[in-house]
C-alpha cells in the first residue's frame, strides 16, 4: 500500500494499462500479416518496442524481406539506445538490474522516470511503467494473436493494409510543427517514387535515409534533444486539484512537465 502512494508508481500503473491494451491490435495485425502466433509473441517478448514492432509487420505484410523488416525496426528502435544512456546516468542501475532495465527502456518508462525529480521516485516510475507495460503488452499481444488467427485470409476482411494504417496512427500525433510535417511529406514522396524501382520493404529504408539527411541539415534549436513522445504527467500532476501550469513543481516534489530530469 505504501508503494501505491508513490505518484510515479500510480502514473506508471495507469500508463501501463493504457499502453498494454494496445498490444491486442499488434497481436491481431501481426498474425494477419503472415506471422505465426509464436513469432508474434517472440517480437513482443524480445523486441518490445511498439513502433518497431508495427514497422516490422508492416514491411513483412507488404511483401518485404526479413532484412528490410529488421532494418526498419532497428532504425525506429535506435532512440531507445539514447534513452538507455540517459537512464543509466540518471538511475545508475547495478548488477542484473542494468540488463533487465535495458529491455524495459522505452518511451513510456523513460518519460515516467524523468518526469520526477526525486531519485527514489525516478527509480519507482521507471520500474513501475517498464514492468507493467512489459507484462500487459505481452498478455494482450497473445490475446490479439489468438483472435487474429481465427480471421483467416486478411484480404477477405480488408485487413491486408491494416498494419501500415496502425503504424501511421502511431506516427501522426508526433508530427508537431511545420518542420516534422514537411519532412514526413518529403519522405512520403520519396517512398512513392521508390516503390516501382526497388524491392518491397526497401522504400521505407529510402524514406529513413531521407529523414536522416533532413534531420542532419535541419536548423532546430541547439538545446533541443531526443525526448520521449508521451507526456504521462500532463494531466496527473498539475497541482493538488488538477490546477496549475506545466512545469510547476507539485506537492510530491516532481515536475508537471515530462522530461524535466533529462
């Protein structure tokens, strides 16, 4: 009960439920894209990165090769390596915790941890969100995979492009500002142009190269870094009764603005 009184743990549990439930859609779409139930579960258990997993099944479902699918998933998952370096300096895990923590380092666990200023709360937030999402994501992936296996041919239900649609649904809310939208449009055009000339699965790699070049030569703020795409504290800690402004220190000593510890 004392652990549940922790603000970071409460936020970690709530975000675990919301994120874990989305595993149903991944499980169903993975099976309808041609992967077996065991392969689907292996992705969730070992890869454990929602965007990378949807990218993988999107390429496979579109007829791309395994190498193209792995490349696309790797490109999207590289940000977790950056989070890992940040959290290693912040939490200073030792022994087996360092290896388990590496597997649990995702957008949600990073944001939940860095949204607190107290070191103990940072650790509680990371482990609550990381473990909670890992368990629920895999449970609901299994439920979705079992349900998807009973659908038969995905083209019969018009689901052959559903994995790509789900990936776009993940991407769209992250396009904040003119520059990200412009880069997304350029990448989409590059992908369409490349489709007739390269094997399936390669156009997404072409788009990734275009995005990387655009990011390299862009003129973003010098103090702008790589931060998680979610804001778990946006609605939970704006004062005692939901009042206050973003960035205001809360009664628990945390910050209402995510990424405050980064």
